[in-house]
C-alpha cells in the first residue's frame, strides 16, 4: 500500500507525469497545440514528445545551408563530363551519399537517369535547406515539386475523382475542392455546392456503387497550361435503390482548368451520370 504522505509513483506513472511536463513545456515555449495522445503507450508518447522538442529546438536556431553543404560536399562531375554508361552508377553514388546524411530525393514518376543527375547537381545541390539533424529524421525532396508532371497529376486526379464519384458518400469539404468554382454539366453551369448536391443525389439513388476500372488513353494539355482534358474508358457497377443491379461502362471525359497553380474539374461526362 502506498504511503499517502510520501506517495511512490510507479515507473509508468512517473513517465506519464514527465510527459505532461513535456507537453506543457512545448505549449509554453513553442506554442504546440494540445494533441490527444492518451491512446499511446507512455514510452511511445515520451519518445514522440522528445522528438518534437529536439526538432523545435533545432528549427528555432537553424541556419540555412545548401543541400550540397549538408551532405558534406562530395566530389562529382558535370553531366557533360560523363559517358552515358557512367551516369547511372554516378547517380546512385550521389543518392547513397545523400542517404548517409539523411537526405532523400523522391520521384513520383520514372525519369531517365541523365535528367535526375542534371537536376541533382544543378538544381537540388544549390537549393537551401535548414541545418537540422535529428536521429531517425530524413529530409525528403520531391522532384515534381520542382518540375510538375502535369500528365501524371491529371491522370491521378481523374482516377481520384471517379473513385469518389462512383461510391456512396461525396464529401463536399474534401472532394468538392477537386471541382472548379464553376462546373459545366448537362448544359448548365453549377457552383461547387450545387454540383456536389447533384453528385450526392446520384449516389443516394444507389444502395451500392463502386468504380471498377478507369483506363485513360488520351491526355491533352494546353501549351500555356490553362486547360486540359483526360479521356478514357470507365466501368462502374452497383445496385440501385430499387434493388436492380447496374453496370455503367463506356467512354468518359474530364475537363480541367488551372486555377491558382492547381488543376480543377470544370466539366465532365461519364457513364451513368446524366
């Protein structure tokens, strides 16, 4: 039985008390918002809080350095000084060195080694970053954030939109922002709210609904990046509210406009949605 005048805390209770102090410190010193971590084991929460504290300390006082400085200024040759056979091994060597210094380059799509090598040595190496080093933390850079791949983005957005369209719940606060401010559908113009209501009504007319396949075969992009379209084959299936099973299949077209550097859907025509 614990002494009430001199209570002894168990190791778990001590850890929880330490965690509460850490959370208070992070809130007072760094303005960290309250986060519900009650479902975490105390030792996991403690590791997480200490990681946040270490990051905030370094971030507050961090200097800016180039990526090249951060990875120790390894020697390298310009792309033009390499033979085609040397590019791949040299690229892998530099990527390995970056990994040893907790820096990674991610590519969403496949590119020729020469393109990535040139980007690495001519654009990423001079790029500035915060001098923050924390065990277990890797600084990730994404190639497409420097060089957007519009074909990839449009295909991905089309797949996401159709997946959300052919299902039972449309979230206006999330999926709704895939739509342009004004959407042309069935010969009429709709704002996001009214278009979302039409989509929800379509979904509510079904007991079940699911996209089976989308195969894009034509992506056309305006050279000035003002508008684009994706055409392809769409197949979906489900059950209407009267119990009848349905299959929607055929060509589909999704038109996009670019608003604030972001592709959004301005018009679409797909099977079953009319």
